[in-house]
């Protein structure tokens, strides 16, 4: 079994779960030779499944190391985001200022993140402007308008 097989059997395809079950009985409680042979075969099968899973996990670790090396060498650009969020339960507004790394393969990772309560809107805007001025030429996104469901 390879580590790709673990993900191929997954219903989502991007996550996998490894579980190996066996039902065992205490050897002293077994009274018939047939049941002893049955439990021995079951234990041997479980050992084989575990060894297959261990081998697949070793390959998975190797793939993780390759991905780490690719990410470490992958070029990225920086972007500044200022977003407004309104909680659906407590109705509180927060502003989030982030410096985001945008990698070449399309994924993004927040390098820094600062949250401001709704009453500190002016401070959030000033911090956004200061960060924008300190990094000329950087892509900036500001989404602080009310959403349609808030009106």
C-alpha cells in the first residue's frame, strides 16, 4: 500500500484517516483449537495491515519532506488585506489587517495578522495606510464595506 492509496480510499480525497481494528480475546479464555487458529490468523492479518500502514506512512513522510522543500523554494508575492467582519451572533464588527504571502501555486498564508475592534476603525485604516506606505508597490486589498445581509 502506498500513501496515495490512503487518500484514494478517502471520501474527500484530500484527507485520510488510518484506523486498524481487530477483535481479540484473552488466550486463557479460548477453549477450542479452531477458535485459537481463527484468532491467530486474525492477529497475523492485523499485523500485516499494520506493517502496510507503517510503510505507507513512511512514504507519506517522504512526500511531506518534498512538499516542505518545494514550499521553501517557491517564489511568492506579498499583499496587504484589510477586511471587515461582522459576527452573526454577537453582531460585533472587527477589522483584520493582514500581510499575506501569495505563493505561485495559488495558496496563501498570513504572515502577520492584527485585529481591531469595530470602534477602532480609524486605527485600522491608519495602520493599513502606514503598512502600504512602508512597502511601496505592494498589492493592497481593502474590503470594509457593509455586506448586503447587514442592511
